[in-house]
C-alpha cells in the first residue's frame, strides 16, 4: 500500500467543486473525491499553520503540546522535562514514526519545518525535501521535486509521502502568464450583496478590508493578484479571483502527480488524502486573505480520502478533527493508537461509508486572536480572550445553518444557547486539564501564556513588534491609519481598551 497526503495550505473546502463551489477550481481533486469519501465537517483543532500541523502529526490538541501560536513560548512544544527519554514524544508516538514502525518509507516535500523553525515537524521522516523558499514558492517550484520523487519511488511499495502546496496562501503568487481562468465569472453570491464592501470598510483590525496586508493598505507590485485594500467591486473580485486561481493552479499541478501514479501502475493501490492546515477568511468577520480567527472560515478544512477497496462516492456529515486521522490510519494499516493521542478513529467511514463521527468539536486560535470555539448542531459559539485589535465581544454566536458566513452575531438574543456553548467549552477544558495532570509535565494552558506574553504574536502588546516597528510606535501608527481611513471611533475604542497595556510598554 502507498499513502499520498496532499496538504494544500489555506484551502477552504467551499472553494472546491466537490464541496459545491460554482467555479471550476478543482477538476482533479473533484475526480478523486468521486472515488472516495468527502468529509463535510472536518476541523483543525488549532489554527493557524504551526499549531495545526503540530496537532496533526502529534495526534494531540494544542493545549497538550503547548503549540498554539506563532511566536513566544506558545510556538515551542512543551518541555518534557525529567520524563524525556533518549528521544522525545514526537519521535516515539508521532504519526510519521508509526508508519516507519509498520515498514513504510516516509518522505516529505515541504519547507514548513524551516519556515516556522518547527523541527518536531520532521520527526519520523526518512527523507525531507525542503523546496527552499519558506512557503513563498509556487507550484511550479514544488512540482519538479515531486515529479523526481515519483519517478524514483512511485512503483515501490509501502511509502507515505506528504506533499505541501502553498498557492492559495496569501499573497497570491501564481505567475502572471497563467492568466485568470475565472475572469468575468460570478464571485460567491453572499459577497455581491449591496453595501457589503462599505460596511466592511468600517471594521477595524489587521487583515480587514482597508488593510489586507495586515496593518496597512499598500499593495505589493510583486503580487498583482493580491490587493492592498478592498474598496469596490473590482478589488473584491481581484481578491476572490486571486485565491481561486491559486486553488486551480495547484489542481493543475496535481494532475501531474496523479498521472505519475497511473503511469507507474499504482494509482488503484494508493490511498490519497487531500486536506489542509486551515481554511481562510474571505470576508467572514470582515477579514480578507488571512486565517485569523477560531471560526468556520479558518478552522474548517477539506478532507477527501480515496482508499483502495474502500467506500466511493460517499459524503460524511459528522464532525471530525484533523487529529482523528492518526488513529484512523493506524486502524486501517494495523498499527496502534498511541497513548498520548487525543483523536478517535473513523476508519469505518472510509472502509464502509458509515456516517460515524463526533457530536461536537472544539477548536482554537492564538496567533492572530486568542479564541476558543465549539461547534455543535447548527451552532458556532466563540469565546474571545484577546481580540487581536479587532474589537470582538467576549462571546459570539452564529447559526451556521442560516448564516454560514457569520454575518450576524446573535449572542445577545440567545443567552441560553451561549450558556450551553460556555458549558461545552468548560467541559472540554476540564477534560484537557485532567488529562494534562495525568500525562503532562506541567499544568499550563498555553492560551493564557499567550495572553501573559502580550497577546497573539501578530497583534502583540508587549515585547514584540507590530507591522515591523517597535510595538508602542506601531500601535500608534495603526491608530493614525484608522483615523486617516474614516474609522476614528474604532481608534478611540482600541486606545481605551489597550491603554493599561500600552502604559507598561
């Protein structure tokens, strides 16, 4: 058996044809989906990139690993301390190591470990091919490395290959000569509603429509598909087209990988998994081109699995985590679920199409904001502990059945549902702390470490930087930018909210 894991950074499921998207962004992926199982409601436990991939390969929630952010203490795995053996838990119990124990040759084509100094990401891999540009490389740089690996190895037995593509990740860098296959095609209908752009232009916070590039509205001529600001229908279309072209560009290159498997005569005997580290805000909560919140737009990920001899043409409607894949794969391949793993197997969904899964999922974000959310039934309840300069209320509630793009926060009108959401979060947190007490080297919830160290890395109030300048000056520069773009009230509220913290800088 062979396992091909295709990891497409920032890929939203609802921008793929097999998830109902109206644009033809993914013909190759859609064909694979028809030959396997499509999981409609899979979530990363921890967003964005570094926390998500750490969770995936460790099989653990970020609250357990300690990796929930992009900088500071929360970007490093918790120290194992006196219980550490000759090697560490990532090598002993990580997913890649379990494949090695089963006799698989493990390989990776990704620069991710170097991009985030996440050396634990490489644990359990026989070979790593770093494509060299820290995630800024486009598919035409990645694919020749993949082609060479396939030519050398595709026909061999028992390998696990992780492929990492980056083109849907901002700033959209598909070469100009590729063109725009979606020019003139409608963008998602909800984004075309009258008055949406002017409403979003009043929202404050990094990566909102007036500062797509985090804290300013200046575009970069190196990335003509990526606008600095979204102020009208043209720039809104430019944003959506840029993202969708990135998805289609990866899909076109995947065709070469699939062809290599077929040419080697092993396509039918290869398990193919297509997923992502996280999704992407494309207007949800007023954010564009960033994976910045603990919401459906950021934390829901695609999961498509073609398994030889398994179910075909099936959709699974239950809730799942990305960390559920580790025990699932071990059940399918005769391995063992590791003692520290937090996930549950859903092998029956892949083998027989059974609609197995979870009734609720909890997921977090501590790189751009500090939030935890719980998803159950039709509801998404979000608790904000640090708003990342976005003025979010402490509680938000969305009915995703009628409001899938999170336009209407209905927390105030539904206190009883908010209480249930808070109870679900508290129950999950208690279980995590109890597990930590039995298995961990400390009793620290890393979310609170992030808050103590000044807030999420990309909006830190304290000993870091904001927009590339010393933090206190950077905060004031941003306030002046808000005032210059007719958002004086937002600047006043942010100054008041962060006055005490700024005074300590």
